C-alpha cells in the first residue's frame, strides 16, 4: 500500500501498539522537547511527525491500551499534535494502516476497544484469512521462503516429497505463515540431502487430523 502510492517517497513508520510503555505513550506518539522530563536530553520527533507525508502502520491495534486508544483518537480527529513540554501545535498528515488478529467489533461490544476509534480506522477493511483456509498457498509460500533462505545462505534450496507437501497442505497451521517459516528454517538445517520427507516433519503435524476432512473418516483413511 505504501510503496505503491504517492506517499512512497516519505517515511513508512511501523509501530507495535503493545510495545509502547504506558508512561511514554505521548512522547512516543507526539515527541517531546528537550528537558520536558527526566531523561529528555534532546528534542525528539514522535511517530506521527516522522510519518507526516507517509504512512503510520499501527500493528496489534486490538491490543492497544485505553490510554493509547484515547490519544490516537484525538490526533486522528484533529490531525494535529503537541510535543510533550511544548505549546506549539504541529499539523500532521499520515496515512493510517492498522492491523490486528482480534475481532474489533467484538471488542467494541465488550467495551474493550473504543467504538469512536473503531469507526475512525475502519475505512477500508482487508480481511486476511488464516493459512488453514489457504492451503493452495502453502506450496507457493514454501517456495518463496526456501528461495529466500537459499539466497541468504548460498546453499541449495530445500525440496519436499509429495507426501510431505500433502501433509503440510492438510495441516491447520495455528501459527500461520510465521509457523511455516520457522519450520522451513528448521528443516533447512536438520534435513540431509535437502529433500524433506514426511518423517522429517514434526509429530504434531504428521499425526494431526486433516482440518478439511474433519472427524468423519474411516480408520483406513486415518491410518493412511
């Protein structure tokens, strides 16, 4: 979204909403003046100021604290900030892209996420289905990850037998792409001859139930 837009020449600023200490929320978002508090040895720009003209990516927005939510709402409404320890208003213009693995509508109903903030950020919704619902993407992702690892290490790309590939396609992938990436990294180190078979896969994967087939299968099908 960012690098294919007119804002691509400006900054892309990723922010993990769960990693901002409660005591530093305003400083991190809006910046601070030198001497504004103990340890403020220099004037510093906040995330919104740095992202002006570009994109601010708010990751894990569903886990943002109530304090962070309130401050985000204020700047999204007014499009202006005030640095900690300053009195001058600074206009900001950053595209907001937010991501979460939580159901924000459910969180708003339970009063865990501000409804007014939800409607501020829910302009264009792009649902990303879990990997278990995109089994056809598994071989493509494996190829992409193995090519990346090969380029980094200079070694031969890892290949998979048909049985191993079918098992991975049938697996539920609770950890999604990150779990798949970790598995490929592990197999790249542990598998001989760069050819992974079903015996090389974790036991939890080899003996898991096909998430598409469900429980209604014959014993013969399970044993196969």
